[in-house]
C-alpha cells in the first residue's frame, strides 16, 4: 500500500442512490447461507489490503483515578490521550464506572432486534434512524456486510423514557424491555462523556470544562451493529475504511474482533477487551481541536464463521451549535484550519451527498466554502 490515505478511498462516494424508493433489499438470513455474495458487496482491492501481522498497542486509560479526582493521574492520562489523538485518534478506557452487566445486557438484546422478521425491521426505517440492511437504502455499490439499528438520544431531553418510547413506537410493546436496557445504556454513556471530554480538553491545554459545556446539550446517536457470518469474507468488509463524521465515538465490541485502525500506513487490529470502551475522535471533534486531534481512520473486517456485535455511541453537539475551536487554539502560529459549520450541516452532507470515508470532512468543507465563501474568519 502507498503512503497516501487517498489510496484507501477507492469505493466511489458518488454511488448514492437518487431514488431511495428503488433500493434493493437484502435478507442476511439468506445471504449468509449463499456460497457467493452479490456483487454489490464486493469492495475494491485497495480497501481490502491485508491486516499487518502485529497487533495495535492501543493506549489504555484507567479512568478510576480521574473519576476520583487524582490530579497527578489526570495529568498523566491527559498526556497519553493527547499523544494518541494527535497521532491516530484512538484510545481505550477502563474502570469507567459502567456496570458490566448493563453492557452484557445491551449485547444480549441484539437478538430481540435483529432476529425479527425482515418486514418488521424494514418498517422501522425512517431517514437516518431505525433499521438498515447494508445501508442499501443509500448506496448501490461497496455495501457493508452488516445490519444496523440506529436511534437518537438527547442529553437534555426532559423525558426519562425517550429510548423506551422510541422502541415501543417503532417496534411495539414487545420491545419495551429492550428499550429500557438501551435507555439505561445511553444514560451511562451520558455520564461517561464529560469524563472523556475533560481529558481531551486538558490534553489540548484549554479550559478543562470547555468541551463538557459545549456538549452538555448533546444530541447523540446510538447504533447497534450486527455483522453476520460471510462465506466470502475476503471480498467484502463489515465497514469500509472511514472516519466517523461525528465528534466522539464510544464503542464496545464483543470478543469476536474485526475492528482495525490505519496507523503508520498499515491496518492494525484492535483486540477486544470486555472491560474497556474504544474511544475514537471523529471529524467534528477534529475541527473543534483546530486539527490538533486526528479523526480516526478505521474499518471492520467480515468474519467467515462467527457473527459480531458492537454497541456504538456517537457523541454530537446540538445540531444548530456552531463548531468552532476554543480561542486559544487559534493564533498566528496556529491559524484557523476550518470554517464555521454546524453538526446538522455536516450530517446532512453525509446522508445526501457523500458516504463517510477518509476524506469526508475535506469534501464537506469544499462544498461549504462554495456555498458560504465568507464563512471562514
């Protein structure tokens, strides 16, 4: 593989369906039994580059001392986070305070969602929320070998049952318990988010509460990812090479493995740890840090024999809030790298104009500058 990240983005981002009413429907219960996969799932060879032999030595942050207010431990952890985010944008956190039984329950509830009849799952599809089979409602080629179920979670919503209400409204009262589990899971992620934001702020040398305040009214996205077994796993990907357009991703993966990060021009596997969350920087936070922290380029491999599950919590600012770095990250030596934009604008771009890949933010900014030439101060 060449040294340029651009060599990874071989699947044309322009392959977005113009008429969503004509998208193909794939039943993974049938697909995983087929010897050969449909051509829509076959990825370019550049995106299928083999995994490096060595494992990724991911920085591990023990949050117990941070939660307990140990300033020396906080400073040490913030420095580790800074180095990781400036290089590749990913680290792990352990002793995070989230009940392991709650995490286990979230994984167990996948069957309640993904084992439903296909017609029932498809009935929940509404824009960016609900069920998606390989994102076939949006793309026509390079389809990911996965099913997803996505729903919103607002940090300042007065309702204490917003997730339960969502599940029962789209899937019925039978899924009340599933909604309750994910309601508690989202609440735990809401509690974990400020702790991580504080470390990110300290590492940047800004007011340690700056990002906590910025994200206090966050409008986050929760996604359950289910990756069925695939007989042609060497030809497809569970998720193609991409950076998350969101701000921060808090991921818990099961023990199957498959997540890989692009570091030093090679793909390195991230070994699953049941006691830890994977934290990665997204495009929006890269802009908030004025480019200091790197959006993490990653992918997920398909597995020939085993199904895989991951629970993903995407932290986003309120959709109309201006994404702009703190003043002390901008100066003569560090000029402003990104114009003002809102999360709503970037999210709409990824839904209607450009599939998430290694250059989503750059392509979005080109479009933004063309439409708002005076947006850059």
